C-alpha cells in the first residue's frame, strides 16, 4: 500500500508539472495587445503648465500620466477598492474570483466583480467584453502574460492611461483636467472617490448628467475606505458633502496658433515646450478679446510680448478667438500675416540718419511741401509745421521729414537694415522706393516686434523665438548704440494715450494706407510688446488710427504684464547731448548732401510778431510782417491754414484765438519760418 501511495504522489506531481508547463507555455505564447497607444500631444509653457492638448485620432482625450505625479492617496484608494491584493497576485486573484462566484450563486445575481486591475487593463487594451466566459478567459490569459512581461508599475500606468471616465475621457489626467480643472498631483478624498468609482460605469455615473448615481457611487467608495481605516469619519463626512462637478471643463487652449505651428514643425513629438508664460498668455488673450469687442464685430487683433534681452516670446496672441465662428476670422494667425507697417519704420530711418551724420535729435528740419520726381509726400493731416526739430518730427510722426531723410539714405539702406534684423520683408514689386518709409512694404507683427527688440538692445539684432530649443545665434548691427539710445529717448517722450503714464514706454504707432492696419509697438528696459489691429481680410477700417486704436491696448498690456516699468539704459559715453544752438554748424539744420552745390537762397523770415512774444488780442485779425522769401506766401497757425496766395510782406491774417499759437509762413519755394506767440 505504501508503494502504491508513493506512485500516486509521483503521478500527481507529474501531472501537476505537466499542467504547470502547459499553463506556462500557454501564457508565454500569448500575443499581447498593443500597449503603446496613441496619447494626446501636449504643449507646455516655460513652467511646465499645459497650454494646449490635442485629441488622439479617434477623438478621445487620452493624456499620458506623468511618472510620480499622481496623488498617492488616490492610488492607495484605487487599489484598496478595486484590487487590494494587486501588489502580490500574479494577474489573477483566485480569492476574489471565488468570492464573486459565491456571491453570485447566493444572491442569484452579480454582486461584485472578481477582475483584478491587471484584468481590467487587459480588457481596456483589447476593448473586450467582460460578460462572456470566452472574453473572461482571454482577459485572464492576457493578465497573466502582462504580469510576466511588464510588471506592476507599468500595468498601473496603463490603467491610469486607459481607464474610461465618461464621454471621450480616458486616463486619470484627462479626468482630473475635465472634471476638476487641475492635474492629478493632489486630490481631495471626495475627488479621489469619484475617480475610483467612475470607470466601473463611466456613462451612467457622469456627474454632469447623472448626479444622484455619481454621488451614490462616490459615497460607496468613501464608506469602504472608512471601513478599511484609510479615512476617518470626519474626512468621510466632509467628502460626502463636497459638491460634484456640474459640467465637463474645456481643455486648455492657450497660444493656439503658436501651438499649432510647433506641432506642425515636429508632428511626431509627444510634447512641445515653449517659452510662453501661461499666466501672462491668458491675460493677453483676455485683453485682445476685450479690445476687439470694443473695436467692432469684424475687427481682429494680435499681440506679441517678448523679453528683448533673451529674445524669448512670453505671449503670442494670433487673434481674439481661435475658433473663427464669428466674422473676425480668428483661425488666421495675424502675428505672421504680412501687412503694411505704416509709420512704424520711422524710428529705424531716424536711427540710420543719426548714424550717417545727417541729423541730430535737435537738428532743425523743414516740414514743408516737397516733391521727388512724381512723388510728393504729404503729412497724415495734410498740414505743414515749417522748421521743426527732428525729435518733434519723429514724435509727431510727420511724413515729409522722414521721406527727406530716406531720400538721402537711399531706400536700399533701409531695406538692408530691416533684413539684418531678421525680418522677412516683402516689396509690392520692383526696387524699393521712397514710399517704403511710409509703409510701402510688407512685414509681419513678429518681425516688426523683432526689429524694435533690436532698437531696445542698443541697435543689435535680437532673434525672437518661442521654442525652448531655439534662441541664441549670431547677431547683426542695425544701428549704432548711440543712435539706438537717441531713438529710444525720443520715443520715450512721445505723448501716450489718455490716462497712460508718460515717459514709461518708448513707443511708436502706425496706420497703413487706407486705414487697413493700426499698430503700436513699444519697449521699456526689459520687454517689447507689439499690437496690431485691423481686419484679417485686409479691407479698410474707416477712422482706425494706430494712436487711437492700438496704443491704448499697448499700454494696457504693459500694465497687465507688470506693476512697474523698467527704465531704459543711460546714454552711451559717446552720445552728443547738446541743444540746437550748441550743435556743430552742419547739424544745426538739415540740408541735403547736394545742398552745397545750390545757389544761396533768401528764406522767408517772420519778423512780426517776434518769436516768444506775448500780445494783447486786438480785434479779429493779427498783423504779420515778413522779410525775404519768394511770393506767394501762406500762413498757418498750429498747422491750420489762415491765408494763402499773399504777395505782400505785411498783411493781416485771421486771429488764431486766445492762448499759445505756432505761426508758420511758407513761401512759393516751400521754404518756411515759424514763431511761437501767446495772445491774451
């Protein structure tokens, strides 16, 4: 008998070994489903915060969980509720399966499931059924194979990636962003309990549609955690009274145009890191939306904020609204659109003229009618100021003085300087003409801000960039450090919009021909901001001016960016800071290079009233006396014509009214003189 017992034991062990080997072979032969599922492409700001998320091919939001960045209390609650022996079993928990089978037999219905987290992962990866025996057997086989080949950490990661949380949400990160508006780094007990309960029945427990079911499921999880000692009664009571989310939140979509461009450049990258600051980006997007709403239903707007020391773009707003459902055509990225820059190129022209020794900020230049062949530029308001300092000509954005300087410099020199800044400039056709000075060229907001960044950096080019792997590179000299400081100093003295602080931002506005584009670009000691407003399709916007439309937005952007403005740097040692009277003779008054070959001219002089006079207003006219010049004469007061066609040298003009007035006389050859008087 003893011998037969030994034989029986041996046979049993042999059969068990055969079964074990068969099971091992069966498990090893398992063809696993794909575990590298497509996850949402993410675009992040410089601090790692989400700017934008893209759906995967089937329209799902499925974000890859970040290692070690899921709340450990949630993980502990999930394991305790779903699979408390997860860390010790081999993929299948026999005790749980026996318990589930016994309850089903006793109750006549399914009371609890016997699936482990690993089996749930197997089902999720294969999108398989849980009710049929064949499906359950397949899950067991795949679960056992997953445990052998991947390990616990990877299996848990797969669950956190694929678990369904209602609608088109998959994975813990998509769930916390959609239901709570945050990453799963830290969750409350109430939030964790809801997230544990949702995957069991993701549609019937959606809190935005079935709040009673969602609350009941959440509270069952809390009750079990209380029974198991994971949560105390006080925490459970607080969690039960916590409000459930009433709607699914939208996923972040900041810097949408820039994110699209980054993704198109590297379509296979799962993550794109940008230099954008998410908080600042959100502020600027709100500002652009508000500005566009104030401006009109069809107007678009765009903005770029950058650090001109490093070239990093901090905020980039391509339109007031990315979806393009209104008439603003928000899908068009207006930071890259080629538009006419209007008067915004004038600072560069003056800087080049300073470098060439043509003028100094306090040089006198004549603002009077002029013609270059068939081209006769006019000021925006149609008025003339006579002799005026270069500083004032730039601050007032007069057209005639800057065209005179461009004629002396040559338009090609201006185009070369723009290209050295890194700008992609477009000409309507042929060689550049003098109209380039007034916006007769195409340039984008990005490139215009980049040009101004170069002015802010002492005249050396700055390459703006938004990707963290970009930046640096060679720089080019646009204008000298002295000329750049002089330009910045002049722009700092420009009159700001009403209510904006004076002397805080060096800025320039511009309006393109036909009022199609309104611009404002400015910088302080650290940041440069550019604003464009207009219509995306290029149609005119009657009455739109850069100074009235875009400049207030520029200053409001600086106000939202920072509480204090950084000052501009001090003047370089070589800077010539003198009054007009102290300047070297050639710099006291602008003369064309070929002026030495012209015959001396007898320019007109206003001898009465004298400059600086204070006079009592007598009647409705004012006597004017002239000397020199060539008839006929015209007289203007504060740019407003008073008389024209006068041949006498002493005559009466209509009184300009009480207060300070600037009187300008222009003779028949376009020469002028001016005086300032006060009438009481």
